[in-house]
């Protein structure tokens, strides 16, 4: 009988240990800090376009391209921001500005040199400075720059080119600073 009671007691202890829940260990955590997902992006609607060396100082207006007619919003007193492209910002994307190849607009950009800067001021007071890198001549129906996205903030400026304005000059700039 002592053997039976001993076996039952031993079995009972084994079952209790099998189903026993250990107390949770005490863990000391450092205070939880909120995660910063990203730096706030600086951006704004362009309102002013300046190239000091070339004596260009123009307002920027909102502009559109109509693919059905192949026409751009244009005037002889301003440059235009293609509203379907990125606003000037310090994160990424291509800002597209265009204007007439006339003396009162951006014809003097034919004399732009690597390192020359364009300063774009936005409606919320930010000032973006871009440095000219290079240009290319493209067909009038070339609209890839309107769809272009970039991992870095860039500026593309377009104007007509050629005796009969039969081509387009694309000028490319990299962001070098913003305040």
C-alpha cells in the first residue's frame, strides 16, 4: 500500500510540474522613445525664378501641357511651373519650369554655364538653389521630363530652340541648398 501511495504522490508531483506556470521574469525596459520616421520635407509652390549672372528675374505661374493640342500655357512675362511635376522640395522628384525663348523671358539662358545657379522662391518663403549641370536638345513632342521622377531633387528648365523653334532645349540642375 505504501508503494501505491508513493507512486500516486510521485505521479501527482509530475503532473503538477507539467502544468505549473512559472512566474514571469521581471524585465526593466528603458523608456520608449517615439520613432522618427523621416525628416520633414521642405517644399512649396514656386513663385520666383532668378539667375543673377544672366540678369533673369521672373515670376513663376502655374502652367499646363495639353497633349491633344501639343500646346503649353505661355506668356511673354513669366516662366511656368508644370503643375503635374514635383514642387521644389528637398527630398526627391523633378521640378519642371518652362518659358519662351525671348529676351524678356529666358533667351539669355543660352549663355548658362556649369555651376551657374537658379534660385526659386516659394509661396511659403523657402528659397531653393540649384546648380546647372548640362543640357540637351530634344524634339518638340518630347514630354518624358514631365513624367520623370528622380531619387534626388532636381530642376529641369525647358525653352524653344532653333531658327524656327523647331526643337526644345532642356537644361538640368541639381539642388544644392534650401532655406
